[in-house]
C-alpha cells in the first residue's frame, strides 16, 4: 500500500468484519451495491471507497484479490444494471462516473500487464490470465489436490493479515465459505 493512505486500514477492516461474519471478502460492500439505487447515496459512497482503495493498493496481487472477490459476487452485473438506468440526477451521474473509474482502473491494470510487443490485438485479459493461472495450478500434478491449493491460499490470506497488522490471535484457520 502507498504509505500516505489509509487503504490498508480499509482492507484490514473489510477482511476482519467479513471474516467474523463468515462471509466472502467485500460482501458487505457488495450487499450495498446489489441493493441497487434503493439508497443511491450509500451506493455512491461504497463504489467511491472501493475505487479509492484500488487506486492506492500498490500490490498487484492485492488489487487482483479485491477485484476478483468483487467480480465473483457480481459487481459486473450490478454495474451493467446501473449504467443502463436512465435519469438526470446528480447522484446517478456521479455513480456512473465512479463505475467508469472502476472499469478504467481494471483496463489500466490490464494494459500495464499486457505484452507491448503483442501486435495481434489479442492480448489476454486479466480474467483470462487469472483463470489460466487457476486452471494450471489445479491441473498440475505437482500441486496436489484442490484442498492443497485451498490450504496454500488460506496460508497466503493469513500472511497478508499479519502484514496488515491483524493480531495473530484473530488469524485462526480460515473457514471455507460457500455461497
């Protein structure tokens, strides 16, 4: 994280709260976003905070962990529904600007990681790269069973928690949460 921001505190809080409630990371934010525009101010504040956190995360892995968690919970669908809404309210326009900013951050990250020598315009998207990594890890006999991969991921989450300053006693073995 950039040292002059509080993004690490937000990520720490999100993980702490969602973990204690046995929810997937960023589920609280996704619940607000999935409510759509029933509370447009809250939606605006939520997507703005997500954007601020993403723009201040210096770890590419953390950026992907956050965006992957949001995508798995349907942020793309929520964004599409909101962008299709008609209206001329200031809040709706600000929300659409924030959604576009989120998408721009994803595109910028994709462009930063694409091969500049690839002239075929077939650069692999972030989602495809990440899915390919997951599939390769799961199909490689050296990696063992899927439970081994889950265990390794849990250890990674625990280490990230320690790096973020989460007290060790709060970092018990993560539970696998199914939707």
